[in-house]
C-alpha cells in the first residue's frame, strides 16, 4: 500500500480552503493509502509566541481531524514535536541545500519584496528544509498539497536528489496530489481564502459565527430583481463546491433570471455548509470535552510515526557517516 503524508499548521481554526484542499482529501486517502498526518506545531513557532495558544490549537486540530472521520486504527495522526527525528533530519538536509534555493522560497521572496527580509526569523528562512524533513522522513509516495505549497514539494524532491547524490541512495522522491477543483477557494473578500488575510469561513466555529462569516461575503451592488452572473459571484463559487450538478444548474438559472438576491444565495450556501459540517461539528464539540480520547489518538500516532521515522533517520545518519 502506498503512503500518504501531509501536515497542517497549528495556527487558528481551519477554514473551508484548509478543509477542502487538505483535510478532506487526506482523510479520504485512508481508504487507499497508509496515512501519516502531523500537526505542525514546530512550524507554528515561526509566528506563534503564546505557548498555551500553540497547545490549544494543536489539540483542537487533532479533535477536528477525528471529528471529520480520521481513523487512528488506519493511520497516524500526531504532533510534529512528538517525533524528534523531524528536527535532526532537518539539520542533515540543511547541510545539503544551497542558500540560493532558500532565497528563492516564497516566504523569503515575499518578505524581501516588502523590504522586510531583515525582520524574518531563521525559522521562516529554513521553513522549506523542515518541510522537506517532514516529508522525506516517512518514505512518502504522495503528498496532498495546495498549489501554493507545490514549490516546497519541488524543493523537497531537489533536496532528496542532492542528498542522494552526495551520500548515496537514501530518500524516496514523493509526488504531489492536487485536487484541482478546489485548488483555490475564494474568501469572503474574493481573494484566496487564507488565515493571513482573515477572510475565511470556519465551518467548525459555532453556527452563529459561521452564519456571520457567510453573510459577510462581498458582492457587487446589483439589487434583488437584477439578473446576475453566477460565474463571477464568490457566493456561487463556494456553493458549487458542496452542491450536486442539478443544484448548481438550478441555482445558476435563478441568478440569470433575476428575482434572486445575494441574500438568498448566502442562505443557500449556509444551508449547504450546515448540511455538510453539522454532524462533524457536533462530534468536534464532544471531543473538545474529552481530551483524553484526543490525546490517546495523538500518542498512538506518534508511536506509529516513530516506528517508520527512526529507521529512515538511521539510514540517513549511516549514509553520511554519523553512525
């Protein structure tokens, strides 16, 4: 059985883009792959300075994965920090990566374009190397990623090739898995949904908060009776992610006929979100009240992860003369 590996950063509540682009595809892969999924609380330290917030966010994301259907008996769900092999492998890889590659990484280039590169911490600069260690440590076959993360996976493959060239065959080169129809999910302001923009719809928040986010989606100024173009409407772009083809066609026809306001469209979207996430949200809220169940899943996941990571790291140490 092929192996799938991915991680999600422990910063804030996941939004629809996180769910559709990573969480849902990752859980679905349990049917066909051996799955290793980690909560990236080490990556979170590049921006989080609140220890309690990091602990809380890590726990809540673990509860969310379980609520969405992750089966601990089929795969490993674990805290990145519970597998110390991640950081040791990062050092080995950092000795093989040229600085030029890191200067071309998205985060560094974005900061440089703003004249802010001097304010970056070293963790941000080395972020792609830790990400490469995360992936290579499990002999991963595929990695579910968004298009914005594809560069990091390409850097991972390049790092594997460099290490293999210098020290002999050590790492497997993984392939990306991108779900094209949800590669870019629009936020409430029309830009890509992103935690950094604060424009997300967070379906595991209390229902009243989700409704407030949905009703905040930006639209044009057309009135109730005006004909509208569903293909340029952010509400419809989100609605069609949860609707079947007949529902999409019917709603698009209402847009084009007029007499269908954006308020109606927002309520239709909210109904779809509630239908899709209502049961999972209730399970999530139950798990938040039962931390022992969540912790047990994380500890079992860490043991399973280390059973794979330890021999891979040993292979890398041996090949570069450390054992």
